[in-house]
């Protein structure tokens, strides 16, 4: 049985009966209300009471300023409803919802269980072994943003597979590949990369170290006028201003007992919409199989995760509210 | 017959120069539309293969009524490259910032894949020109900010400008954009 809802539930939602039952059961299992609400009848009908309960959850548990009363599959409200459950618990709860069974009391979300799981300290972001120590320079701020996405997805950890590539490393990769199949390299790079490949093309007769130097010079020249050869090719000074990160799909899957690619993608996408992530490219279905994100350290305070949120952030990550 | 055979021998290598390659975008990717606009004198589509990469190239050449010309180049295979080249052929032989924004906006309409911009493309270009310290008599080449783009793939884009008083072309403006790839 796949877990989760198939279509939207609540105000102006599709409200398939099965999905509504699942949401009603999740809402009943959430007992950490600041302002108590009456348990819902699990009947699969999305009426006023269900809509109101969704709005109250968005208001009280997520801290949304304008609750819309609707839950999308793997959207923010659904991620918050399920973030404290592992996959087995979710399955138990959803089977109970569909078969009209009682939900075991020990998986209810209480104030106590939230308090024990509050904040981001239980979540980790690690580097894959192949990332050199000197390249493990992602800012604390960016790591916190990733941890939020990890937590919202019901996972425990994410694995960084790539950070920055210096102009020397970039040139070295391009030289090696150009020697194998230059035409293919021309097809894989845009105008800036092509300009670097042209340097190789025009200087083939020279020794490698000379070609490499010319290619590095070209990459540095391009960077002076804001032109990047590849997503990751940036100087260390440039990297400190903009953290460029690949989070590996397979590495992250292998490091988590509970893994949900769709939820993690949605969490990153939402953080991008909210302005915490400058650029987000979902490359999980491409050959490099990763989530590519770019974050400006301390660009925006993490005000959504204040004490009104069940993330229960005690202080703002960069110290400034709002 | 012998002459025909020699002729075939001569043209065959050229015809077979570009290899057949597996591409994400194939040779039917670009629809050869008719450009409209009261300022257009004539136009012509051309198909080529890129000599360096074997990528497909569909080029639209436009002659405007004011004697300026433009080339719109779509180059594609594993990724998509779009280039808009505007040649100013008569006086005034330089372009103002407003001209640059106007011509790029016009050319960008022809691109086959269009990312979403967080702020409008014309504002991005104006900001970049101001930051660079635009001078109509000095050539420049600048990348535009990629964090202003929303697109689920790698995008790079930029502008180049070459004022050239000595040649037959007074000034050349290039807008380029690449989607996909490394």
C-alpha cells in the first residue's frame, strides 16, 4: 500500500473519500492543540468541520498567517501533519483510517512528543566521502535550511555530494573529457563552456600543463563578468557569498530509514518559493541524480520557524527576526 | 558517367560530415515560424549542423526596413542554445540602453524554451548594464544573474555588445541563453 493522499483535501479540494478519511485521522491523532478542537468524525466527507480543523492546524501548528484550509499531496500542510511519523507509523495510521480501525494511542502527536522532537538538533547533513575536506565549507545557515527540508519530509539526514569546483578542477575535468570526445563536450556546455573548450581546441599541440593554464585563465576571465562555466565552478571567495550544493538522491536514500523523495522535493521547492533557496533544480531524474540548490548565507531570517511553529525554533538562525 | 562518379566522390564526404547522434532535442524541435512585424523587410530560414559539435542549427535571418539585420540561432541536441544577434548597419551607429532592452525583448520572443524570471528580463538587463557602467562606445560581455531565473534545469544567459566603427557593421548586439547541459 502506498502511503499519503492522492489528491487535495479541504477547501476547494478534490476531496476523494479515501483521502478525506486519511486527513481526518491524521488531524484526530494530532492532540497538541493550543486551542482545543473537537475530534472529527472519520466519515470521508469534507464538510465545514474538516475544513475548520485543517485551518486550525495550519494556524496553530504551522504558524501560517493566512491558512487556506486545503491540503495538497506532499504540500506543506501534509508534510507537517506527517513529519513526526516514520513510514511504518504512517502506514498503520492510514490503514486504520481506511478500515475504520482504532488508531493506536502511542502514535498520537502530543505536546510532549513534539517537545522531545522540536528544533533541528536531531537532524544531520553530512558530506559524501568523495567530497574533499577542503570543500566541506557549506555555511551553518545553508545546513539549517537543508535540515528544515529533511525534517519536513520525515527524514533524518541528507547527504551532500558536491559543493564547489575551483577553476583548476573544472579545467582539469574539461581537459580530460575533451581529449576523449571533444564534440560531445561541445554539446554538453553552453556558450561559456564552449569558450573554454575552444582554448583546448586551438592549443592541442601544446603540453597539457600549458593548455590547462590557458583554460583556467579563461574560466577566471569569464567569472570576472559573472559568467560561469558550470553550476559548481566558482572561486572559494565566491562560494562564501553563494553556497552551491548538490544533495545526492541515492546517498540520501541509503542514509535514511524513512525516505520520501517527493516530500523532500516539495519541501525544497517551497523553501525556494519562500526565498530561502535562491535556485532549486530538481535533477533527480537526470544522470547526476541530485537536488541542486544555491543558498545565500543569512539572506533571510527563518521567521517561519519561530515558537509558533511545531518546529519550535528557539531563536532565529541568523539572529534577526522577520 | 565517370564525371558523375568523381562529382559524387567529391560531395559525399561533405554530405556525411555530420554524424547521426542521439539527441534530447532532434531536428524537428524548432518550428520554422513566419516572423511578423511591420518593420520587417524580408526573412529567410536556414538549416545547418554545427561543425564543432554536430548539434542541429536552425537560423532565421531577418532584414529590417531600416537596413539593420538580425540572426536568430537555435542550436540544440543534448541542450538548447538560443542566440539573438542584432547588427546595426547605419547611423546612429551605437545603441542606447533602451535600444538594447527593446531589441533583446523583441528577439527573446523567438526563443523556443522560456524560463520564468523573478523580475522582468528588461529590468534584469537594465540593472546589469547599470552595474557594469554601460558606455555605448566600449565593447562588453556580461553574464546575467542566474538566481533571477526559475527553470528546472541549468540556465546561463548574457549579453555581448561590440561597437565597430571601422567595419561595414556599425554595432553588434548579442543575447544568448543556454538551457540544460553541464
